[in-house]
C-alpha cells in the first residue's frame, strides 16, 4: 500500500491528486487545486510551496510524482512553469519524499493507452480508473493522472524486478 501525491504544476493553478495504490489498483483519496492569489512571482512560488507542504503534512504520502516541463511556445511561460515545478519538487524533497518525474506523453500512455491523447480522454479515463462519479477540474484530473501513471510505473518495475530475480536464480522477496 502506498499513498501517492501527483502534482500538475502551474504558476497560477497547481493541481494535486492523491491516490492509494493498494494491491493492483488505485483508490481515489483526494484532489483539487492550489489557486495562487499573489501577483509577484516570488509570492506565488511561496504559496505553491506552502500549499504542497500542507498537503504532505495532512496526508503523509510516501511518494510524489510530477509532470516534466515541456517547451511551450512562450519561453517566459515555460520558465515560470519550471520555477513552479522546482518549488513543488523542493516541497516534496524537504519532507523526505522520493520524487518521480514523467513526461506528458508517458502520463497519457499510462492512463489512456496512447501518448497523443487529449485532455478530455485523460479526464474520462481518470474517472473510469478511480471510479469517480463526476470529472474533477482539469488541473486536478491531470494531477490524478500523474499519480496513477506513477502507480502503474511503480507496479511494472516491481514486476520486472521479480522476473529478473527469477531469471538470475535469486529470490529477492521472501
């Protein structure tokens, strides 16, 4: 069992999603958005940091996953996104969480089954995979998708480690 915090970083809205990976499936715990009110970049980054820190203290996740930065059309936006992402990573690292990073393509592949899926498909599959009755806000749905991607990747790595251990004639788990 592992509680996973997924983060969809943004300089104005940072989505979060928390899932519990139990056995071979994800269970929804919580999701939402950290909506930044400050105008100055430094103050916005501080709000993001404090919001993520509060989530970590409240839920005590064991792991954190975050979306990698992609180069947007606007370099200024990409830099602000990178700064918000960095603050989120530091918030997790300061609380002792291992932080994993995934590209948008990896997340879509893990959740929808194709890396070129659109936002609507991701939202739909998040609802299906987590048995949600209504679709979360877009940034929260993206964060849940990141957490689900991490859970699936984590499970695949565990399976592969078990197969590798058997192939080498060793037993890693008792």
